[in-house]
């Protein structure tokens, strides 16, 4: 975050790598959408209003379709392209975006403010992206939109920013991101599995770990009237032997809580 001329600016940067974050031979228009959307989701978790993006693009096949998708997502969220760079690289392509936003509430929500006694909430069901990815890779038929074109919850983030004590988006799996929030806040999050909305009940455990959901995970006083629908999935407890319990069982980082790089 930067303080500039009386404004608090929020900056974020994410990279997508072919074969890691997007499937090989993906529609370049979908790649452009996802690239911008995941960065806007970071702004949403700070309650920020987008100011614009800077794009890093590796040239290659399908660039015309990439531009089409870029225009679609920027128009959908009324976000200008401020600049960037293009390069020629290897066969495994990567793309990056730096997104700039203006904070709509100060202090800006962070991961570190959860208070003992708060409720733990999530804005929607987990696992839809997992089911979409499975459908694209030979699994059962399912809606692929959540995986290919995630929706950044910008309006929801702005509405929640004055009310929450901590907030982040769910990108690497609910359990892993809850573990991170508990760690940053120095508390223990007590989650109840049955209270967590999932896209496929038969694969509940996977839905809580797979990621790419971009729902908002937040804490707030349990009696706070919320301006939008959200599920109460647990409570914030005093620090115990770790930052996360699920159904009373202490979980550790080594329990395969979600997606990690390397």
C-alpha cells in the first residue's frame, strides 16, 4: 500500500504460467480474463476500487484472441489498461498483471486483524473451479466458468471493508488460506466443516483444499449485520497450538491444506 496525495493506493501483482495456472492450449481470451480477474480479486479483498492495470505479455499464438479477452474483462469491470510490456520468450508462456486500486476504507482490511470472539465467514461455495478443471481434463461434465473466468467480488469487498476485522480472497484453498489468516492474526480459527458451503458434497474435503475459488474469507464480530449473503463457518478462538482447527482437530501446514508452489 502507498499513501499518495491523501489517497491510500493498493498494489498487487500476479503471474499465470501455462501448464501451471492455466491448461495448455487454453483459449487465450480465457487466459486474459483470468489474469486480470485474479488480480482484481486481490483488490476486492482490500475493499479497493480498481484504478488500472499494467500488463506483462509473452507474445505467441492466439494474441488476437488474448486481446479480445482482455478487452472483455477490462470493459466488464471498467478498468483501464495503463501500460505494460511485451516480450518474446520460450514455448512455456507466462503473463503478469500489476493492478492498482484506491482504498475505499481506511484502515485497509488485512489478514492480521482477526479478534477472539469474531465469526469466520465466506461469501460463497467452494469447489466450483475444481469441478470445472476436472471437466476440462476428462472428468465428469460440469460448468467450467468458475475455473476459466472467475468473478472478482469487487462490490462485495467494498461493502465489507468497513465491517471486517480481517479479509482475504480464497485462491489456494479455503483451509490453507484460513491457516494463513489465523497465523497472521495470531489466533486460532475454529471451523465447522458442515457449515462450509461446497459445490460437491461428495468431494467436500477436496473442495476445501483445491483453490481457485476467489470467494472472500473474512472475520467480523458475530452479531454484525452483513450487507450481503455469507456463510458463518466458524469462530475466532484464542491462540492454541496452531492457527487452524477443523471440527475440533488441529491442522498443520503439512496436512496438505491447499495449493503451494514448490
